[in-house]
C-alpha cells in the first residue's frame, strides 16, 4: 500500500485529536507542547487511552493533559534508570578489569584464544579500536603519544572508554567461566549465566533511555533470567517478565552490592508517589509488589 498522507500543522493535529474524542482543556498550552514534543511521541502515550485502536477513538474522559503527564513520568523514569545503569556499568568495568587481568594479563581483551567465537570476537575488537580512536580522554591521548605497541592501551585504560554494549559482549564471549562466576558473585549472583542475561537486558534498557524511547509500558523482547531464590533481597518472579518491573528488579538487586549508588528504590518510590495516577500494572508491577523484600526493606549496601 502506498503511503499518501500529507503532513498537517499543529492546529490540524489538535483538531484531529478532538475529532477522535480527546479532551483538550487548554488549546494554547497544547499547541506549545506540540511545538516542542512531536505528535507521534505524544501519540505513543495517547494509544493507551484508545478504546478503538483501528479508528483511534479515545475512551470517555481521556485528556491531552493525561498524555503529557505520562510523558513527564516516563521522562523522569528514564533519567533515574540511566543513572542507576551508570553505577552498574562502572562497577562491571571495574570488576572485569580487576578479575580478568589478574589471571590473563593487561591485554586479555586482544587475545582471541580467550573468547568463544572468533568472528564475533573480531567484530568486537574492531569496535573497541574504533571507540578508543574516538576517545578524547587525556589518559588515552597520553598513552598513544608515548607507546606505539601494542596497538591498544592496557585493559584498565581501554575498557574505561568502550560502550556498555561492547562491555557486555566481551563478558558474554569470554571463555573463562570460572572468572565470570567470580565477577557474578560480586554482584550477588551465584551463576555467571544470570549476569550474562541481565547485562544483555540492561544494555537494551540503557539504549532505550539514551534515545528517549518510551519505557513506561514497553514490552521487551529480551527477558532477564529470573531465579526463584537469590542470596540478597529478591522477589517472587512472575511468569512473563516482559515488562519494565522485572528489569527494574534486576537493577535494584545489583545495586545492593554497589556503593556509592543513587538508591534507585527510594527514587522510584518517590516518583510513583509524585504521579499517583500512573498505572503501575501497565509496567508489569504485580499485586503486592510493595511487600516483596527487594522493595520493602530499607536499602543498605552490603
């Protein structure tokens, strides 16, 4: 089918929404908001209010301000998650550098024999070289000016400038499961496969936050492994961990081993309190989630 719809201006966008039975109390404010937040970005929050997804007719009582409220909640939620992921990312870098280097030296990330898949490793190493070459960090520049070999700085410099996605791939491709388990245990995880699963999911979540994607009621294709029991405060997993709730639980669990950190739990509870009309069930929060040990107990890093 050929797409033949023409662009419409902001006044026409508002008229279209009103024709679909959306209540717009303040036209002037709505126009200003649409001039700064695109129609289709707001529409992703309006979709939750539709009673007819084919004709895009909204449920009785649905308002434009409700969509903006959801947008603002989602924006603050992304900011909190992004800060928490930074703590986890820095901690993972530190543990990988320390644990892997003490066993395999300063340039283990360049040794193909230490990795599972040669083709994937070659691609990962190419990415590392590009990321290092783009870095403006003083310690990278100073190293390059002083040393010509090997082609990359030692791991304690190199891994500080690679992306979280690259870091995740390095960990998952690494062969030495004994050392991976050692890193996982420092996060309170008894199996390295749990950490592999979680950091893959966190990479996707981090990218959603970095690119300002809606995460409030998003369904995630990549789901974290959820053990029934873990050594630290944890939850009772539900059957379908496709929503944000379980992603948040993995962040909260890992945060118990990190100090200092932002205390994501307290920040989230304050955010939920500030937006009491936001439907937490749409984020995958189950009934009684407040009574889960991970959410109920005061936060104290181990």
